[in-house]
C-alpha cells in the first residue's frame, strides 16, 4: 500500500472514530476496553497521543523506567482531556503525517484500527475494517517483534483470510480461516486463535 493511501485511511478512520465517540454516553466512556485495565476513554486518549514528539517520548520513558507498557499507560492516565477535547484532537490530526519516533508509516493505521476495536467490541458495536487497510496492518503485525510477535506467539498455524487474498504462516501449519479483521485481532492478541479448524459440510454418503 502506498503512502498516500495509508494516510488517507488514517485520516478517515480517525474522523469516523471521532464521529462515533461523539455519540457516547458517560457510562460508555467509562466502560473497560479490550486493553486490560484501560477504559474506553483512556484508549481514545492514547490514540490522540501519536503526535507526541521525541523529547516527550524520552521524558515518559525516563519516568516509566524505559518500560513501554508503563510509559503509554502513564501517558493515558495523566492526560486530562475530556470527551470533547479527545474528539477535537482526533479531527485536528487530519492531514498531518506526524508519527511517533522510530515507527513506520503503517503504525498509526494499525493503532487506530486495532484500538477502535478495543473500544467497540466491549460496547457491542460491530465496526468493520477497510479490507485493504486491514491487510496492510496484518502484514505489519506478522513481521513485528515488539510489542506483538505473532510468528513467535502463534507458531504452527496457517492463517488464511476468507474475505480477501491474504495468508500468513507455513503451508504445513494448522489452517485457521477467518475474516481479515479477525486475523488482525488474533495477531494483536485481542482474539484467541480457534481451537480447531472450521467444520465443513460432511460429504454425502
């Protein structure tokens, strides 16, 4: 996927998330997200923090003992933004190509796609992912070593998307077929890999 398409998806997904968040009631903002220990508000705040500068990252790392999870958790907890400020920030990011230091262009897309699911799934909201964007994110996740490492954590599986041309894992691996959104969620540890292959209709006797 080329750079312009990546950033078009990022802008669209941030804007659509802002529109969705504008409809939330206080109890929805306080709902536990798929990120353990994080509320919907904290995940939404975290998405807006992808414009942080290197000096701020370094300061946060120092405060958190250079522990990545602790650093991003601290940043979300200490951010006082209310719902209106959060959605305003998301919309203000449109057109900007700034991203956190030492990250790839596709990483902000991964961030908004995965974290949107972190927000929506616990609230019972079915939020599709653009298929081409989800493929780009799945490819990025598959080759990551940190903070996700699906090749290490999910050995012996062959993942095949049912709604697009995407596959990952060894040819001899145990087949797991699923929509590309579910594969992204498996690679990002939001969804468990099914215990067995999908059942097929038995052949006629």
